C-alpha cells in the first residue's frame, strides 16, 4: 500500500460518497446513449443538464448500504442485510429508477427467500447494482481493501452472485485503498487483487485499464473504451463487468482525478449514471471532497428518495461522517494511534 499519513479521512470519505452522488446525477441524463449521439445532442457535457439534478437508485442504494453497515458494523452478516432490505423495501410497491437486480431481490424476499439465495436465484445476478452501491463499505474500511472486499461480498449477496459480487468487491477495495493512497496505480491494483483472476470481471477490468492507461485524458479514451469494453449485443447496458470495467478505464485515464473521470462517464453513455457513480466514488475518495466543484456538491447533499422512499432527507455529508468514524477507529489502530 502506498499510503500517506492522512488524518483527514472525512474529506476523503465525503469525497467518495458525494463523488458517487454527483456523478450519478451527472450521468442520469445520458444513460443508455453513446458518445456519438451525446456529442451530436449536447456537444461536450461539462456539467448538469438540468437545474434540478438528482441521484438515481445508485445513490439511494448506497445510502441503504451505509445505514446497514452503521447499524451492524463490520460484523454484518448476509442475513442482516436481507433483514434490513425486507424491513425497508418489501412494502414499497414501486421502484422508480430502480435496478433490475435489486427489484428481483425484493421479489425473492417477498417469496420468503433470504441471502444468499436471493442473489443466487436472481436473473440479474451479474448486473452492476452491487458495484454501484458499495462505496460506503470502502469508506468504512479505509486502508483495508481486503476487509472491504470481504464485506462487499456480504452486502452484495442479497442481490447478486459471481461476477455481480466480484465487481462490488473490486469497487469496495479500490475505494478503501483510494482513501489513503498517494498512487493511483495502487488503487487499481487493490481492485484487481480483490477478485478472482480467472473471472470475466478481472479480464474486463484489466482490459479497460490497459486502454485507459494509454491516454492522459478520459475524453481521448472514450471511443476506444466504447468500442473495446462494451457488450453491444446485449439489450441492456447494466452488466457489471462492462460498467465496472468502463469506470476503471476512466479512472485509469484520469489517474484518479475526479472531474475528468466523471465527465468522461457522462459523455460515454451506456449505463452512465452507474459508470460515473463508480468512477466518482473511487476518484472522490482519492482526491477528497475538495476536488468536487462546489456548485455540483451543493445540489446533491440531501437525498430525494425517488427510488427508495426511506432514504428521503438523508444527508450524504452526515452519512460520510458516521462511516469515517467507523473507519477511523480501525485506521488509528493500524497506525498505532489508538
């Protein structure tokens, strides 16, 4: 680990969660599109396309993940996640902008299944739904990517299996490393070390990172990433190995710089909100909240609860503060301060 002597974990934890939420809202307007169509319609996107931006299911499921982690701590079990999802979600009738994998998990919970069966018997088990929501685990495990990957698998098991879980592990490990690292390569290395080398996810991320590293600007990398790292023959753009790989390609090309990585996602299309959320969480954790333009940050701190009604009114900054408190005790102990 190339770790700095950081004592300002809050700035990086808030950067991760706000970075996710801002990028989620930035990418929501171009989800399902492609670089050529986006250029023809908007030119180069450099900010929000609406005066009232809002995060989608990515942000709200991340807040739910955070709440569960704060309630149970790092001893959380799959059955705890299933219990909280049951109490929070099964009585909600509609999930506007809700992910397919999460809705399938809710249906399984209504049928009486529990985790990990709710994720294993889920026809969207390989979607990017777990990867999009897992950043809070990385924040709580600052400096401990192995622990982050372990907890990510527990959270993801309620709605995913195999590559759906692997991608969540990669993102959580990357955020955990980014919270304390000075070297962007160390962040990517931590992500790849967290997942099986013989998996679809590992190969997809490794390929996208190799593309990204050939460039110094995500905008220059967009076309090659779009051509080489997407799966155009599948009707949806929510496959975890695709969206997660594209996010890591943008992170690699930006060297973990927040603004270029998330604008790259907004101008890329495909599952742009999730690609942005992943890239934004990682680069926000790496650079800290100060890297996020204040005019963007001011628009997203209060969660609107569009998809998960129970998250309405939650403050991203306060959730970040609580997660960092959880992380700080472990970080101080590791450094011999507590």
